[in-house]
C-alpha cells in the first residue's frame, strides 16, 4: 500500500491511497473460503460448492468491503501519524479520483480532497484596543428588582368584596330570552375571572362591589369583546363561541386579592437565609445593587468577549478553504438546503476562524481546565437557574446535586469545558492588548449589540 499527499496552496491538499493486489488478496481469499464453508448453495453439500461459483456470487462484494475497510483504517492512521490538522473530513476528490472497475482492476487508487487547518500566529500588542463597557446600576433597576421580589413572594388572600384588582371564581349558566337559566344550556363551573381584563366598563362596574353568592347577569362576548377568549372561558368549541348570542348568570363563589410581600426582616431572611446581614430596606437595596452589578458584569464580559473575537477575526483573518468547506457542509448535511448553507456560510466561517484563534492561544499558553473548575461553573449555573424561579438561597447540597446532573450529560460537560477554555483565552488576550474602560447606561449598552 502506498499513500502520498500533494498540497495545493496553504489549506488544500489531495491524499492518494494506492491499494495493490498483494495488500488484500489473502484476506479476500480467506473470507471467501469462510463463505464457502457457511453458505448453502443449491445442488451442493455444505462447504463443497466450487470456489469459482463462490467467487462469482460473493467475490465483488467481499472485495469492495475489504478495500473500503483497509482504505478507512489506513487513511485515518496516515492523518494521525502525519499529525495533520484537518478541517471537516476528507472527501472523495472530484478532480483527481479515477474511475474504479471492480470487475477488472487489481490495483485500486483513491484520491481525497483534504482541508488543512491554517497556521495561526496570534501576535498582539498595546495598539490592539477593545472597549470594556461597564453598565451603571440605576435606581430604576433596583426599584424593578424590589418590585419583582415583593410580587414573587406575595400571596393570594380571601377578600369580602370584588374590586378591580381582585380575582373572582364562579359559575356560569346560560340564560334564555326571559332571563331564566336554560336546563340544557351552557354551564361552566369554577371559572376564574380577572376583573381588570373585562373590556366593557358597564359590565365591569356591575361586578365590582359584589360579594360571595351574589349573581350577575351579563353577556360574556360583550364583556370581553373576543369570541375566541370567551370560548376558552366557557370551555366550549370555536364553532359554539362564534354563534354564541346569550347572556349568562355568573354566581360569585370565591374572591381573592393578591397582596405583595412586605419589606421586613422576615422577608429578608426568606431571601438570604436566617443569618443574613440584611435588616432594613436600605440594606436590601444595597445588596441588590451589588447583585445587579454582578449580573450586569456578566453581560459586559459577554460583550467584551464578542468584541475581542470580532477584533481578532478581522485582524488575523486565517485563510480557509472556503470551496471545500461549503462542499463538506452540503455532503454532511443532506437535509439542509443550498440556500440555507449559503445564508449561514459567512457566520460559519467567522465561528471557525475564532475557534482556530482560540486553539492557537490555548496551545501557545498551555491552557488547561480542571474538573473542579467545570463543577464550580455548573454550580453557578444552578444558582442562576434557581434565582430565576425566586429561590435566592438554595441549599449548598441542592446546588451540588444540580451541578452533578449537568456534569453527567456529556454535551453539557463539553459545553462547560469549552466555555472555561474560552474564558481563559480571553483573559490571556486581555492582558496583551489595550482595554479602554467605559461606563454606559443600560440603554447605551443595548444599542451596542
């Protein structure tokens, strides 16, 4: 067997693999003998069929299978032994692959187009500048966070009388033209109404002031001015809702009002634990300012990483075999249209260039990520997840359990490692360039995206 390579420019190559008869002859012959022993051929006892007949029946398939196996194994071994860094996977060469005649050929030559990863030299100095935008924590942000907390930790309480901000649960019963409940009419029990969502002011004012067991007659279509919404409310079909032209009795069964949580020490303990140092509203607002600043820093870090990426991709612009890569994307994603590949190709190239740059920084600086670092990041993600649901002081064992679940999923674990590798690469790059710190409002920051 003979394997050769010819480079075309810096990032394209053709690898040719020549498999000669001496490479495969014995294996193919042994396989056919095994077939002879196991095959049931009509007219012959098991294992006694002529080898000529066995070769005629199975020879081409066995040959093709053995050649393909040898080709795959030796091409892979060659790439490893030559320490070739390739992009995508080798593709059968359109220009250099000669026709194969499985019936007549004894020697087989295969040609593969290969994309070579370019050499990336990440040279940086103080002339390379990137802004780091710190977002100001405004009083409005703190007000919004306080409002979210008192709303999330509030509670629903029984009320004696319907008001505009209350919820009312009750029973609907369809009325006839005389205002009497129909025996076979539409009925819907335990329906929850939000008074402030009623669009007709006259009907809304009818309901306000009512108490439990009071009955109000009204047309729900007129009240909500949306037949689709009324259909869901009364649990009837769209067709019934489209034809509905009746008033209903609504019997009030339950009235509730939502009461926001009070800003007091009990609330602060619920948020931050029994040992919290937050005792007053001023303490809370100070604590929230710190927390918001941490969250905003994460946004600033992401923006900074994106700006560094864009700066380096534009500056270094590693050469890529674009024609090969587009062909590889098409062949490896047969369900994706050419139009979609063309649309996304520019972004794909940018992502690939950034990956090559990160890999170069990682190798040059011997960046490593330890298991406990990945586990720590998983805990941070767990804490952020719980916070979204209003659980601000999740127990340590709960965070660790969540983190273990993340680490047990190979794709999630790989994502954590890649994120940490990128973070470390960004820190190294940050130390070699000029970073100009700027303070911006949230609106100014969002305008940067």
